[in-house]
């Protein structure tokens, strides 16, 4: 694996940029070869050391790829969703929490259509949404998406899986906070577990 900011990584970025420029010169606008090379450039920039310029270029190339892929395949196509996941992560890294929340809510709806409401992919986005709220200090707002994530993880992975336990611990931390106790919120984790269906598809 190439290290961030390494000379080799810089050469990779330069090679993908050259491929992108060739695709732009050779193919019609909004064509798939342009999307493919833009996607690789964006992903390569994600492995570069963080800088204002690099962060901007990541978004620029990933958004270019996303726009073209959506035109050809629709927003529920797997790679379109992967790009949206990457863009959400970038917004969180840049601490653009309001934008991240908006994009995550939209992405969750898209994942509902693509994978189903109780899919791991949806659960992962609920988890990130909860983390974003926690990063803003909005502990109470974080409870709802984290409970939804926990419901999904519990049904898919089982109660003892590390993914499920991680979310349980986050919820428990919130419910023990002064803010939650001041609002009379107690052990929401137990309430969620009590109302869950009994079936589990345990994944190891």
C-alpha cells in the first residue's frame, strides 16, 4: 500500500490526471471514460496528504464522476452510492457538519431504494449521522440515528457482534449524559431491544 504523501503516490495522482485529461480530449462530454478517470483521480487524491487544494480537488473529481455515472446508471447504482459515501466522509473530515447531515439524510433515502431499509449499508450511514451529531455536541439528536443503526446491526450481526456492541456503548454513553438525564431519557438501548423482532441473522 502506498503511503499518503509519498513520492509514489504523487506519481499515481499525476498518472491518473494525465489519463483524465486524455479522456476529456478524446471522448464526448459526460461520457463514461471521463467518469472512470475522474473517479480514479478523486480516489487518488483521497490518499494524498490533506491540504486545502487536495480537499477541493477530491470533491471536484468525485462530483464529476458522480454526475456522469448518475446520468448513465441512476443514483442507486453501486458506484454512485460509494462516491456519495466518500463525499460524506470528506465533509465530516472538513467539519462541514451541516452539509454532511443534509447529504447523509439524502444518501440514506437512496440506500433504502438500493439495498432495503434494514440493510447494513443503511445502518452504516445512520452510524455516521449519529457521529456527526455527536461531533456537533448534539447528543440528543444523535440518539435516533444510532438507535436505527443499532436495530439494523442487531438483526443482521446479532447482539454480541462488535459492530452492535460498539453502537450499544455509544447509546449508553449518551443516555448517561446530564443532557439526556435532564430530559428524562433512560436506557433507550433497552427500549429498542425490548421491541425488536426475535429473529437474528448472525454474521461472524
